[in-house]
C-alpha cells in the first residue's frame, strides 16, 4: 500500500517569529489609529467676523429672579455666575426680560473682560426704539451661553414683549464679533418702528 502524503509538510505554518511580527505590526497599526490627534475644533467653521465667535440662536422671554438662584447662594447669599455670563441693565434687579444668546462655541475661544453687547429693541407697548449696552464684567470660555437682562426700570411689566430687536457683540475696542437681528428689524424703518395694534398687545413669551 502506498504511503499517505504528509499533510503537515504540505501545509506547514510559518515560523513563530513570523506570526509574532505580523501581530506586532497589526497592534501598532491599531494603536496608531487611536492616537492620531483629532482635527482641532478651531479649524472648523468660524464666526461672522472673528474666528470662533458665532451666534447660533437667540431666545428671549421674561424670567423670574428665582431662575438664577443656585444652591450655593443659600449658603453664601451671593449670586453664583460660575460658567455663565449674566449681565443686567439694573444689577440690583434679577427679574426681567432676558435675551439668551447661544454661541457656536469652539475650544480655545474666550470672550475677555471688556467684551460688550449693544441691544436695540422695540417693546410691545411702544413703537419707540430703545437701546441698552452691556459690558461683560467677567471673562468666559466655558459655556456657550450669554444672558442679557432688561431689568428694573427697563422692564416694568412682565406682560410686555419684544416686537423687534438687533443685537451686536463687540470687543473692548468696538470691533464687531457677531450680530443677530429679528425679521421685523430687518424690514424698512417705517414698518419696523410702527408695530400694529395686534403686535403691541403681544404678550411676553412663556
């Protein structure tokens, strides 16, 4: 009877050192893929005028004083603004009508002390344009949200609302960083400054 072929010699495996080299190469490839530095967010989309600053959304509505009270204030008696920019036309009054500005934030971007916001607006009780200026008392680079409040005498009635507005964020030197305005503000002056009776009676946002 003829001898059977030796399959071990026909399909012999590579030496152990070959397998070790292959495994090492695969491991290095996987490691390289995990440690590849990600693309910096600051190299992505930038603001309208200044890299890293861009207004994503503006909301506005009336807010009660209790909305700004954190647990730490019950122990210290001092308002905790950590991680937020909160500026008011009357620093002694918290309740009022606020513009909440959401920024498309990029890591490494900071609005330094001295950054200011110019707000032009028309209240629902009058067609007279009004103006408010906010100078940021603290620097921020943490949360992409800024709260600007019309408080005290600037907002005497919580049932009032906003008909139109224009908001501009500038650096300490007056250079425009970003801006946003409502649809009605973009209309011709005659239309924007003369709200209808229905608009004048519009209640504040809930």
